[in-house]
C-alpha cells in the first residue's frame, strides 16, 4: 500500500514501511491515475504485471505486483493441460470408435457368411429337387398334368418346355462297378457333375433347351 506521495505505508516482503518509491517510474505512472487500473512494466529488469486501486479519501491505494512470467506460466500450464486432456479424449474416442466399428464389421461379416451359406444351401437344395423331379418324370414315377409339370419345371429352373417334343440322350460310364470301387461317393458325384456341365455347355451352343440328370 502506498500514499499519494509514493511512500510505502504497510510492510511487505520486498519493501519495508515508509520506503520512498516516488522515484520509481512505475510508481509515478500509478500516481497519475485517478482510478484503478493495470499495466505491464519492467521492475528491476523483471517484466511484471502491475494492478492498483483508485486512491481512497486519504490518498492511499493498494498495489498488486506479480512477475509476468508467473502469469504466462500458469496460462501455458493451462494450455498444456487442456491440450493433453483434449488429446486423451480424442484417443479414447478413436479407440471406442475402432472397437465399435470392428464389432459392427464382424457382425456384418457374420451376416454375409450366413447369407452366403443359406444361398448356397438353397441352390444345393433346388439342384437336388430338380434332379429328383426330372429323374422321376423320366422313370415314370412322377405323373401329372403337363401344365403342372411345366409349373414345377419353372420353379426348379428346368429349361425344358413340355409343350414341345422332348428327346432323351443317355450317356453311360463304362465299367461303372470298377468306377464305384475306385472313387468314393463325393468324387463320383463331382465327376458326374463335370460330365453334365460339359454336356450342358456343348448342347447349349446349338440353342437347345436341355436338362442333364444323374440317373443313379
């Protein structure tokens, strides 16, 4: 605290009571103010932040002096703390997003696999039904009206039109008994499927509507 002449009227750590500070430039600057205020000035080579009150009826006023570096240090620390917290929140958010996205991707992958498996099972089921139905028609075990047969053909994907003439071509595997001994059921089915597929491709080039059937 100083009076209107710049004399210290209360003890503090740096200046004892009755110390004359009127020769200090920053004190002269304060004494010119008739109201409260603040400014930044060098005090003994140290950049300082100086704030002061308006003089009371005795002309006394309070001064608050703090090194400017202390203020900026606190601001810098707050900035660093804010940046650190923001960075941690960002990392946490990205981690959570990654975990959630992986879970979603895994669920989608599982659904796609299930869909693919169901589609494959459906195709396999339709293939078996088509083979069985056409085989029974050829063997005479399935008897129905042509319109009903055509409807079943359309359902199973059989390209034959029962309203037209139908020709049957029989292909036989020689030495079938030895063939069954040499290959297991899975390999035999693959071999016969390859033969039927080759027949379909060959005759389809001549614009025939064909349907190959495994009779065994």
